[in-house]
């Protein structure tokens, strides 16, 4: 029994010493973890403040960059609708005419594509209206020419005049349209240059 009491005493002393040493060590760990959490929180707040300041600086710089040039459009631009409307014949008339420079002729197969700059006559002189459009005509379209053919009035097919009409605005024509807006013929407006 004496051994048993000695063993009990020994075990109780051991347990008592364990409690003495265990309690302060656990408390120290808890305090260290709490301080570590506080340091992390302070560091996160400080880095968040730095990040906020950097974001504000970048935002301010992007707003002050407005003088660098135009921004690309949000929508791809589409060509504007042409202001050109084919003239309609007056009641009782078969054709209606448009006066304009005809230039930039390009032959493609059986057609000729030309650019027409509309004109109007003011006191016998031709002045541009500001409306420019393109026409694609058959090569065999008749052209009443005078100066283009060396001063001799004659009817010529448009396909033979591509070379002369390929340059810039030089030749003035009266373009005849039928009631459906189709080109019937071109007449050289030689009377405007005389």
C-alpha cells in the first residue's frame, strides 16, 4: 500500500506541476496570436490605404488625359446617306435632267463607274451644289459630245470616253433620267464653256 500511496503522491505532484507549467504557456500563445492578428489587421489597413491612394491617382491621371486626342468611336461609323435624289420628269415630260461635272471614270467589264458633282446655273455660270454621287452605267450609254470629240457634234458610247473622263472635274454634262430614275443619256453642256 505504501507503494500505492507513493505512486499516487508522485502522480499528483506530476499533475500539479503540469498544470503550473501548462497554464502560463497556453496564455502566452493566446496573447501572441492576438498580437499577430492585430499586426496583420494594421498592415492590411495600411496597404488598403496605399491601394486606395494609388487608385485615386490613376483615376485622376486618366481623367486629365483628355487632351491626347479623340477616342475611337463606340460604334463603327457607317457612310452617310447620299443627298442625291434622281430628278423626276415634270408632268407631260419624258425625261428630267441633272447638271453636273462627270469625272473619275473607271471601266469594269460592260459598265463604267463615274462620279457626278451636281451643279446649278446662276446667271449662266455653273456653281457646285455640294452633292456628289456615283453612277454605274452601261458602256453603250449614249453621250452627245462636242468638245470631247474635237468640236464635231456626235453621239459616242460612254465606253469610248473613259480616258477623257478619268481625270478630275473638267467636263460638264446634262444627265437625262427617265421616270424610274434610270439614266437615259448624257449630253455635254458645251454651252456653259462658250
